[in-house]
C-alpha cells in the first residue's frame, strides 16, 4: 500500500508550517483560476453535513455536494490545506464548514468563503465534539496533553474548564466500527466493497453521517469515499482525482486532457482523463499493463485513436477507447527502452530514444533510423519538416530523408551545439531550451538566443501559446513573450505546488503536470500575475 504522503508532496511540504500556510501570493488566486488535482483516494478523515461530504485526504480536502451529486473544486496545499496529518474531521452545521483535528492542532475551512482558520495545540487534536444544543458557540477539542478543552468560535486557543455537553447532545465523528453497526449490510458486503477490479483489498479509515439523512459515508485507504444506504445495503464509490500524486505528462483531448502518472513501486500507474470543467475524472490502469517497479513518464501524445506514452520502459501505444495497450521497446524495434521525446508523424509518431530516433506507425510498428544513433531529447514538427533536438544540438530531418542535417543558421550559433532540453513551436516560430539558454527561430530562419529564463531551475518543458511560450522548470513556470522579451514567472511552492514536468495549452486553460499533481490554471490569470 502506498504511504500516507507521497514523496513528492512530502518534499514540497516539509519546510512549511503546519497550519495553513500564510503565503502572500495565495490571496491573489481565485479558486477557479488555480486548481490542483492529485490522488485523493486515501481518506484520512470524513465528515458529513446536510449539504456536503468532506473528505480530508493525504493530498487535499475534497468536497462532495450531496444535492448536485458533484465534487466541488479540491482544496490543496497551495490553497492553505494543512501539511500536518489529519486525525479527525467534523462538519460544522452552522455555516457548512468543516473542523479538522491534526497532529499539530486544529483547522477550520469555510467552503462558501474559501477561507481557513487555524491554531496550534500542544500534542495535536485527536477528537472533536459539537454541542447539538449550542453549535454556534464553538467546538470541543481533545488534545494530547490537556484532555478536552473548548475552542470558542472565532478564537485561536482552546480554553479549559468548560464542561462537556450531556451524552445525548454530543456530535462526534463516527468510528468505522460504530458506523458498521448503523449499516449492518456493510459488514456482510465488506469484502466486496473494499476490493477493486484488480483484486486489491483496502480498509475503512473513517466514517461519518449527518443526523438528517440515513446515508453513512466511509473513508478508505485507497478507494476514496464509499456511500452506503443502511436500509437497502446499496453502495457507491465517490471518487475524484488522478491515479497518483505525481503527474509526468499531459496531452490534449476533446474537451479535456489525458494525464500520465509518474509512479513508484507499489503505486497505481496508468493514464487518467480529466474533463475541462473538472466534472469527470477517470483513471485507466490498463494503459500501462501490469508491470511493476518504477515507471517514469516523459511525454504523452494523442494522435487519432491512439495515445502514445513515452516512458523509461518503452513506448506504450494505447487505444483511447478500450485503453488496451502494446509496449514497444528495444526488443520490438525501438533503438532503446528509454523514450525521451515524441512528435506527431503522418501515420503515428516520431519517438526519440536514448540511442536514436524511430518512427512508429498507428498500428504499432517501429522503424528505427540507424543514421541517428545519439540520444534524441526533443522533437517538433514544423509543416512537413521534423526538427530533432539531441545530446549534441539541433538538426533538421527533411521529408524522405534518413539523415538529420545542421542548417547554416544553426551552425552559426555555437552555443546551441549542446543538449536540447525542450523544443516547441508557436505558429511558424521554433523555440528551444538548453541548460543555460533559450533560443527562438523566426520565420525567416534566423536564431535569437537569450539567457533569461525567469529563475525556473532546470527547464523540463515548453508549450507554444499566442505571442510566446510557456516554460516549465523544476522551480516554476513562466510565460516568455517573444515580442517584448518579458518573462513572467510563477514559482514553487507559492504559485505552483512542485516541479513542472509538462505543459499544455487548451482554450482558456493551461494544464501543468507537476510532481504534486495536475494543475489547471486560467491562462489570463497566469499571464497577468
């Protein structure tokens, strides 16, 4: 089973305070302008009100609207979600908020105002209680050192001495065993409910119900939230998010994107579909078969009925309807197992590997180019010509040729005779990145070199946009205006949760694959920061 916190998320949060980070930049983002989608399947605590189900997960707070049967936008670390482990959750019926008890204290979130409150308590908060006869006054918190104390609404520090409400008026989180007693059919169907299609077994971690409705909600350690009707025994899985906490690549689809996971041994792996409005999120583990071990995804490309997934194990050719896949590697025609770059070909894709270039047909047949034995690190197609970035610089592969040549303009730019980290185009302009420089080729064929990169660390990806390009790096994301030369940067962790691995532009949105999930940004908001 996966750890309670993914390594990428732990690295991101280790330096932050336990209670919601008071970052100056956070207030400049509207919730709909920046949404982080991660793995929300591990539920640490669940709470239910007449209107919402709150699921505090290992990577953020998810909120299910019981009336519309839809998930609201998730609340993650960049929005102030506590970095400390969540121990308990309790819905606040006064104004539809949720109280959280954590290893370091307490926190409260108001979904209507998108606002956090928090406080530190020695020993943390292990349990919460509301008085059914006086919910407006505040909440009782059970601390590790001082037992039960009372936290007045609007206060920061719990106060001792207030007596607990009578037993009949106590509102507390449900223990899973007590919840099963309320829904006896859940016990008899427990094995079925907690087994997925791959016959992996999970456990209940938490439970909740609201007093006005019969449904019982169970949190699990990998299957999201289960809603159980205690009268009929019927249940449904309420899931949202992507397969893992780390997104390696993103590809545009019709009214949404596919996102490929980066995964460690024991993690789920595959491809997830995320609709543009975030109303639909589905994961497909069959896309990468049943391999085990680490799987690093470098690029994802959609072409025709196929998805092409470039990984350190080879190239997966995936039918985007059935999600059945075929793996091409060094034993089936590729120059090497490690696939570093992809670009669309007339019938399939170009695949750049650690030991050369190949063209792969839509039917899954690979044809290598022995004349290009070096590592092919980046690819881009401009009209009918393939531009090839390699470990020794740039070349051009003309239609019908099997040899990439260096143009006179490239030959006159000696600083570009080095490893090409990323390559893209915007209209008829090519843009590339090396370890130290950015360069662009105008429609007339001249190359222009710049050292300004917006302090982004190592460049990992480029994506063309109107008027310029988006640059993804290990410490942030930036828009480079080719006309003015201006670079507007968004940084980790204030604006972007973790290192950027891939970027795609779709209408009014910018999709960013990071080590802490998939980020959907408003293009206008990101460009005008």
